[in-house]
C-alpha cells in the first residue's frame, strides 16, 4: 500500500489485515466485530476491542509518516472506514476496465476491448493479498484470482479471434501448468495451435487434458472439449469458428 508513491510503513500483520479489510470496501464502514474476526478468528481475546483501537492508531500514525491525512481512516458508529476520496484500489480499477472491455466488444470494437483487458491485467503485480495470513481475507483473494483468470481467458480468446496465435500459445501453456484442471484453457490452446497450422499438437493437447482429468478427477473431458477435438479431426472450419473457445464473453 502506498500514498503518493511512498509505501505505508505498517508495523506487522495486524495493521496490514485491518487496513486491507478497509481498503477492500473504501467508503463503507467495516464493523468492529468483522475486523476482530480478521485478526483473531472465532476466538478473540477479551482485550480485542482495545487492541483493535491500538492497531487503528498505529495505522493512522503510519499514514501520517508518509504525508497522508490521518482522517483517511475514519471512525464510525459501528467500526471504521477508509475515506474513498483518497483511495485508488487496483481491484476496482481492474473490474472497471473489464466492464469497459465488455462494452467495447458489444460495440464490435475487439481491438479496443483487447487493449482494455491488457490494461486491466497489467494492474496485477502478483497474487492478490499475498502477504495477508487471515483466512477470511484469503477467501476474498481467491475470488479476485478467479476474476483475474477469467479476464485472462477473455483476453486470450480475443487474441485468438484476431489471429494473434503465438502469444496466446505461450501464455496458455504456462496457465495450464498452474491450472491443470481448467478445460477451457485446454480448449483455447487446442484452437490456437490448430489455427496456427499445428493440428497434431492441438490433438496432443486434447490427449493431455483427457489423461489429466481422468487421473486427477476420474472424469472424461466435457462435451465442449470433445466437440472441439472432433472438429479438429474433421478440419471443420465452420465449427471451429463457432467453438466456445472462440466466444467473446
């Protein structure tokens, strides 16, 4: 977390968890009970309210040390909140860019939509909330990661539809290594390989997907992946163009 380009020197996990919980909903009050839950889970000490107040005081002091007004962290009747006027939250900017990309695509502007998705994904500088040890906040991080992967898939789908196969192939290979059970990633990779003239490699990806799903989950590939394999075997250009792997949102 930074203020005017300067990192806020938080003292430890307790302050980091509180400020993160507030930053996820700027301008909205987070109840004291919820903040205590982020800090101690279901078994807070009797001194938890006082320790929370101390943490907020330390956060305000850390903000002041980098030139931020202490009133950024506001006390409310039920808890605390961040003044939204001072907050630029990357996750909010990310979601806004994704929404804009969808609107551009509906207006038949795929190149502009692709650019906005690239801008959205460039905001990510690593896993969300990676330094936070709170299980409650990590569940939010997992949801943010799902949104990131969905945006990645949307961007890759656009790249394939615009003929940008090679970049998509490299990234999909890396993504599958991280998410080996996501059938849609295999579908995108199969399609990109086939459209770049690598039919045998595309079919090899299907076999890899089938083996992985069978070994890990005991299931066969779903109908979409199976239909894509058949279309590649038949070199059915019309069906491949209409493939779900080519879908735009």
